[in-house]
């Protein structure tokens, strides 16, 4: 329900909301600009009588003095029969120049509150504000659910792409956007009588005045008692009309002052309702609260981005839903049930459906909530499900457990559950685990034990497919990739070769953007000859010619460096690494970026311990290169022989020199001294322990054997601290990029 | 530009006691291009001392803004009975309001003055934007206002 409340108003209103937001951003600057030009006396420095007297001296034909919420003083006067308005210094009453309200701001304001369409447009703007309230609330609820509660929401989200941008921006902006939307809705509702108007803040006109000789304005008692900073407006009596009065409004109230006695003839304090409305207007416009105005503007700035990413998320989900060639539940011999919150899982299910159909099975796909009472002909049951929030069922599976109780199992029906999730969350694939257990305790036989796919990894999905293919004997080749990569072309600039002598040929390749043909330009119009956005630690997917399956390599540079750098060891029989190692400068390859935002040093000044072996140094070297803040960074690295495979040797030397790298410790296994990187860490145990105590973060990159050894050593080091690698991982302080 | 035309025949029986002879008067008020929202306008009569006598017309529907028609508000006390049935739409910048009503003969050439107050949201209020005596001699002679009124005239 929340999703619909968020989606429909969003799709409907996105373009108009962008107009409201952009105009809002511009208007938010107005209070600051006004404030910066205003002279603001201290409280108690000037009273309204002094101000009025000064103004009258300068402007004998003054009609009205107005103080804007920002503190600017405007004097409306008649001189030689024609009207004028000046900005005035409140301390002297002297002119600071003519008051000319900006035509541009006025136009933007009209666009903002009525789309230049007067009352009809104001209704529309009001409706949009109400929709925005709805979207803020539904969006916040969805964010909190996704994070697994309101508190975890503070920690933020990982991930990449539109979804990440959308949720991160919303997380910061939602409160302020809600404030803008609520106050805007309120103002609109009041204008159109949907909410009670607190009514006139002014008292009714006095029927009787003293009618005596008018006194100099500077001597009027009621004005003397009013501080300048409380003034809103002072209207002078019509010249030569002894029965007329001064009308004074302040934030506290309004009244009429006898020109002769200087006393209030009528006075009315502002009601709570009036003050409330006053505050609501200020909270919406930032008038008199320039810092709030800026904050409102900043939040409004996110709206265009939220709109665009929101629509794109919706579109990509739409594309991935919908299944062709569905067999009925009673005829199917293979059943796929999908538990999905936002349709991401459906794409995988569709691929499985297609592959099973191709292998000759009659496949029925349905939501988990549509679990039938039995599947009379089925022998295979696949459940593909994500997990919602903190271990809950996703939308299309929230009644599954209930329905399972009425499910009649048939002999020979075997099941396999595949969970989809994100390892960053503590209860990774929890719902899939629950379903796996529930199916088993319902008496069904497992075809394959539970497997989980982390962050929609196409690789893990296809690996699961191979295991299913093995146990079923079906020819399945699952290859669903939820985000088809946008390829770009790279030209090899140079390569540095190492390790040939020690039989570990490893090269550092540097590429620059190739001037590609039109067909190679990214889907969203990336320009020719420009690298896409990436950071060291992200991955590049590269396909060897005539092989559709990409290999991923960690990037050792970021796009800001202008070059794309990878460090690759040639594996015996490796198709892709062999292909790369055959490249000569000037030759071209194609690749795509696979963001890997988790594998990054955390911001802050805590020490960072980098551990790697062989080509695993690539991203680590990239991190060091980017360490312009000179935070403490230590590198432990293992190679074979310093004469042959000491990767990045000159670079590391200069990093040490300019203190981007604090300490370097190397192990070379094929020297007399021998030893591996984990041995070096072990030797250095007290230091490492001390740094972890200080809050250090550890990043490991390299082969899986090395990673396991390093874990063991670190666990030993951690023992006295009553913690372990597992716990550090949960805190995000132990990251691995392992292959 | 197509002129904004409001033609009304309204007996002002409420304010001015009926007498044998009445005359049809057409008031024509053209606004300047002041670049703002629709203007509120009050047209009313005072005696020669400027003391409010009665309302002729209020342009603008929302009574909460009437206080900005300051001279009229002061004189009429903004009491509903003073303007009931004498209101219409606000006037867009640059347009002309034309209205016709029957006025008692005794009001003409008898020291009465026509006042026009104007006001525009977020812009200045003009008390007595126009003040002209209601005389046979003055009929058909346009005068300019000092606020948003570019030209005002009346015809018998």
C-alpha cells in the first residue's frame, strides 16, 4: 500500500513537482538577499516613534512604513502628487534607494504558487503540496522498512545506482521536504477555506476619536512603547483628516492610535490562530529565518533528482516484471514461486522459467501468495524470494506461510529455495531461510539446499543454475543480469610486466577511453572519449572475444585519475587474463563498470590496514594514491621475489615519501627469508592489535587461500580484545575482495 | 486588447433614499500595467469634507483583503451591509472596469465626491487613488489616479 501511495502521486506529479522545487530553490534565496541588504538595529535600540519621526522628516508625504520579516524598511510616500517607495535606513530615516521589488522573483513566486494561472493554478499547487506530503510519509515508511527500523535508517544504505541515490538523498531531505509540503498544504487549504481562517487580526475601526490637534508622531506614547524589531506595519492617517488614526501592526497584535493623544483607541492581541498562521508562513517561506530558507532550498534541490531516479527505478522494475508462456498450476511439472517486494527477483524467475521451458518442462510461475493447494503433476518446486526489511516476507509472499498450512504435498515433489538479499544487512536472506525450513518441516523433500544470491549477482545466480542442472539433469544456463552493463571502449596506453621469472606473470595495465563508435556509447548518452564514473575498488567486467561471460577485475584507479588501471595475473588457461596479457599498447577492449561501493576505506582519520598478495595490490594501491588527507594507512603485501614481481615498487616508494602511505611491510615467499603476508602480520601483531583497538579498518584483497590465512592470523591477534573477524565484519571494519 | 467589461444596472436604494428622479451613470476605470495580481478596488462617495457616505462598488471577492482599501474601510467600517450585493471580480492589470448604475439626482452637483481606493497583493495600498467631484461639469472628463488607476471617468 505504501508503495502505491508513493508511486502513483510520484508518476503523476513528477514534472510539476520539479517546477515547484526549482522555483522553491530560487525563492529560498530571497530571505538571505533581503537580509544581507537590511540594517538591523539591536533590540531596544530604536522604537517605532523614533523611526516614524525620522521618516517624517525625510518624507513629509509618508503614507506607510513597512518592516519586512527580513528587517528591510520600506516607506511608501507621496511626493508632488505621485507615489513612491524607498528602502530606508531605520536608524536615520534616510533613503537607501528606491524600493523596486524584483520582477524576476515576483514571476518565480507566481510560477511557484499558481503556475501563472491564478486561482486554478493555486489549487493545483495546493494539491501537489498534499501529494508531496503523501510521498514524504510513504517514502519515509518504506525507507524505514527497508532499513529494518527507524534507527537503522540513520546509518544509511549501501548499494549503487538510482536506488542508492534515491534513498540516500531522501534520507536527508525528507524531514525538510515534509515541512515544506505540510506548510504549503496548510496555506493552500486555508486560502481555499478548507481549514478555518483565524480571521482578521485587526480590531474594528474606532467610531470615536478625540479629534484634538494632532501631536508630532515622535511623541506618540503607543509608538514609543513599540520596539522597531517588532514592527510589521505603520499606516499614517490620511493627511488633513482629524478623525483618522494611525494603524499599527506588530507580531504581537494590531491597533489604532489616536493622532492627538498617542494612545491606542483600539487594540487586539494576535490570537493563537494568527500566530500559528504567521509561523506556518515563515516556516514555508523562510521569511525572517534566512538559514531555514537556505535549508528549505537545499532540500528542494533534491526533488528533481528524486523525481528522475524514482521514475527510472519504476521503469526498470516494470521492464523486469511479467512472464510469458505460463502453464497452469494443474498442468505444470515445474513450479516457480516468487517472493518479491519490488520485482527485482522476478527477472531472475523469468530467466529460470525460460530456461526450464527450453529444457522441455511445463513451467508454472506465480507469486508465493498464489501457492495452490497442490500441484498434481509437478516434480520440481523452485522458490525464489527476497527478504523485506529485518527478516520479513516481501509483498508478494506475506501470506505464503499461512497458505502453506493448507498445501497438500504430492509424492516426488522436490523443492529448492533461492534467497536474494544483501550481505550488508544483518538478517541476510532470513525469509528465504524461514521458507526453506518451513517447506522441509511441511514434509517436502529438498532438491538442493538453500542458496543465496548477494546483491543480485548474476554470477551467483548462474552458479546456482549449474548446481540445479547437475541434480536435475536438465540443461540450464541461467544468465539473468538485472542491470545489463553499458559497455565502453578502452585503449591500452601502457603495461608494466612483472613476475615472469617467478612463474606468476602479472601486469599493470593502464587504459584510456577509446574514441568509440556510436554503438558503444553508453545507454544514457555518455560522451565519446570519457571514462564512466568509478573509484578504486570498483570492478571492471571484461569479456574475452567470443566469450559472453565477463571476468571481473578490481580497479586500481578512479575516473578522476583519467586512466583506468588494473593489475592482472595471467592464470594458466585463463581466457580473459590470457587475452589481456596478449594486448599491446594501442589495442582496444570493451568493458563495463560493476560498482563495488562496500570495498572502500571508511571516511575518517582512523588507521586503515591494507592487506594483499600478488595482483590483489591493485585496488589497495588505488586507495593509497587517493589518500590525499594523509590518514594513517599501512600496507602488508606478499609477493614471490622482489627482483621479479614487486608490483608498484616505485609508486609505493613515493607514497611513503609523501606520507600517503604510513608503513609498508612486504613478504617474499621465494627468497631466503621466505614467508607470506600473514606471517608479516603475525610478526607485527602488537601493532596491528593496537590499531584495531584504535578503531582501525582492515581491507583484504587477493586470493581466497590467502584471505583465509589472514583471517586466522587476525583472529589470533584479536583474541585478547574479546572480538573476532566476524564481529569486525558486522561493524563494516573488515572488508574482503577475494577471488 | 479586448476590454474587460462589466455592465451593471443597480439601484442604490440601500444607501440613498429613493426619490422621483434618478440618473444612469457609467463609471469607467482603466488600470495601469502595474505587473501584479488582480487589483482590489473600492468606489465610494463622500461628502465635500471627505466623510464617507456610501459604497458604489467593490471589485474583489475576498473580504479579508478589504482592510487594504483603507479609506473605504475606515469610512464604511467594513460592515457587510455597506457592500452586500455591490461586489464583483478583482481587476487584472491593464484592464478596464466599466459599470453603470442609477444614481439619485440629489447626489449630483451637490458637493459629493467619488473616491477610488486600490490595493494589490504584496504591493502598496492606495487610499484615494482617485478623488473627483460628482458634477455635471466633470462628466466625460477623464482624470488620472495616483496609484494603479490610469484613467477614470464617468458619463451620464
